[in-house]
C-alpha cells in the first residue's frame, strides 16, 4: 500500500492517474484525497484502487511496444459500510459488463469475477487490434462522492472505455442512498404513487427547452434524437437532474446531456422528503 499525508495525497493521486499502467506491478491500493464530509449524515469518503496485475502473457506481449492496457478501477471507502458494499458491487458489475451489446448482462459482482473480466479485456487487445497498432486499450471505473440532499447521500460512478477508433466511450451513473431507509433509492422511489406520467411530462418539457437552446426545429431534431425518460437521476439543491449517456438524445459531440426539473414544478409529484426547501 502507498500511504500519503493529507497534504501530499492529492499530488500523489494525480500523478498516478496521469501515468500509464505499469506492466511490472499490480495497481497499488491508494487512498485518494477525496475526503468529503456531509453535514447531514457526517459522511466521509475516500477511494482506493482495486489491486490488479496484468496476466504474464499480456505483459510479455506489450512490454516491447510499451502499449500495455491502461486499467484503473477504484472502490469507494467511507464511514458507511452499507453504502460502500452497494457502490462497489456496482463498480465491479460495470467492469464485468463493459462492452456488452448483444449478450445478456451478467449479475456477477465479486472481486474474482472482476479480475477475470479484466484479464479478458487485456487479452482482447492482442486478439482484436491490428498487428501494427501502437495504442493501448483503456478501461477505468471510478466512484466519487457528490454530496447530500436532505437525508440522501449522492454518489456518481464514472467510467471510460477505449478499444480503438475515433474516440472512447464515457459513461456515468448516479446513485442515491437514503440514510433513514438505509437503502438505495431510484426514480420510482422518490415519486408519489401514480405520478410518473406527470414527471415524464415535466421531463419532456425540459427536453424541449434544452433542444431550443441550439435547434429551433424541434420536430426535425426529434426524428434523429427522440425524447426518452432517463432513470439516471440525481437530486440537487435546485431540482431533479436527469442524466443521459452519449448518443441517448444527442450526438456524441454533445457529451452527456442533463435535463433539470425545478422542485417548484414537482409539487405533488415527488415525495416531500426529497424536496429541498
């Protein structure tokens, strides 16, 4: 383990993140300088690197070309172990299911299954890439603490995968944890029973306003990028954010669009305990 004082921790973490994966050693477990106390629940969090070494056969093949796969997987470590368990299972599951398109997603979440998936990912570079390639496959999955709204702790998981082509694929997932209920909550949990259609109508209004900021022809835009209701939500101090992945409602260049529905438009639609007053 690498340990750092609080003053030097951020610098060490930044240096590691900017350095290519070393094929000769495991990814060290490093406590990241991401301490984030929350007044509501005294939530304090850090991240630590998932300990992983490239398979020996992969190391032998990539050493000469200096193009070993760049793999950075992190786990959450906080003073709320039940949240850590849920978040880290999701981190592992995202690693295990990376790149899945036409096969059913796995429900596996164990560290061993994660290691097996990373081995397969690193070996795939030498099975799928052209012989004269010089670039490296990249895979990262990182959870981080966002803050809290009332009694709800907010976590995001960012991932990135590159296996060649014009660009990699970023992905972000928002997770919410109710400290009173001691469980993860999702869109349906914050809605008053029977109010999902009204919530969707508000989301569509937010979509139309967002489109109007760059395209005056809504009907034409919708032909290529129709509205859909995202369940990837996060409570904020102003309202409910709906996050969309690249290509969901806009081209790749638009990044990850976020639609915001102000709380004033959600009276009688979401449960009172999830409204910031």
